[in-house]
């Protein structure tokens, strides 16, 4: 049986030109003849993406009570074409993927002192999965993206908790959903946070699997195209 590839298609979209970022949550975008304050669905730095005059795609909100009329969902960067910046997209794609393989799925599952994206069961076995979105890469030729783009103590904590759960018999994984075209692997961004890279190595050696989901991104859609496992890179690290 051929299983469908997870996909998100955004409705009610418009094009705009990025002006400036106000803070972690809002930015200014030229839409038609006017400037709009837009909600950013990603609190990462996005410094290499949110630059003046960049083409962006917005989705109009269906909530009339909202302060902002639009959400920012993608940014055009010439080397990569469209890059999805919706921080909710990776989990939505992953849930579509998991629903094809597991008997039971619980999002936002608490284990220890952490809340993980998904707990699953299959044939009586227990699984924990944490999902990370990747929007940072320097060139398409290498096929390599980097995570995180900003320090994430929460991400380090998740890796340590996953390592603990793996030792207790859970099947654990961290899955990187790559929200850009032409990137198939994700390396730790040691310039930004070497602690994350060290925690990833220790987690892999404890039994945590590492996977990458490549995607095809358009202005108003994102679809997974490939799945690559790369756990041995970290388990063999010195």
C-alpha cells in the first residue's frame, strides 16, 4: 500500500513584502498599497530570512477578534526559494506521518519533567518522539541545515529526558522536519549552542534515534518528500 505523503496546504493566502520585525511575535509587511502588522508564527531569530524587501506569504486569519489580520507562513530566499516559517507545521506533518504507523497517538505527552510532542503505542511497545523544525541553512549545495538558530535550553532538556526514557525501555526519537527545499540533513549548530550538540550525541548513545524529514515547500504549502535516519553519526562520535 502506498501511503500518502504528509502535506499542509494553506488557504486564504496573500503575497507581501517584509518591512521590519517589531519583536518576537509581530512584524510589518507591505500588503497591496498598505502596511500591516502581522503575527509571526515562529519565535526563532530568523535573522537570515526576515530581511527588508523579502517576499513573504501571509495567511488571513478567520478570527475577527484578533489584533492582527494575518499570519506569516513563508519567506522567499533566492537560494532556497520558499521557506516555511510556521512553527506549528512540523508537528502537523509529523502527526499525519505517525497516524499511518501507530495504534495510538497522544500529542503533548508529559514524561518526567518534560512535555514531548508525541507518545505512541504499537504492538504493546511505547514510543516517545520530539519534533524540531529546521529553517536555517547556508547553502543548498551541501544539503545540510542547522539547529537551533537560537539557544534552546528546552531542547537540551528534551534530549536529556529522551535519553533517560530510552534507558527505561521506551523507543525514543528526535525528528527534524526541514522546512526548506534541497536540505536533507540537520547538524547541531555548535556556534549558537554547543550544549545542544553534546546533548544530541549523548542521547543517541543512550538509544535515541535521530531522523530527518526533507520537504518540498511552495509559497502556500509544505509536503514531506523523504525520511533519512542518521543515528550512527552521533553514536560513533567521540
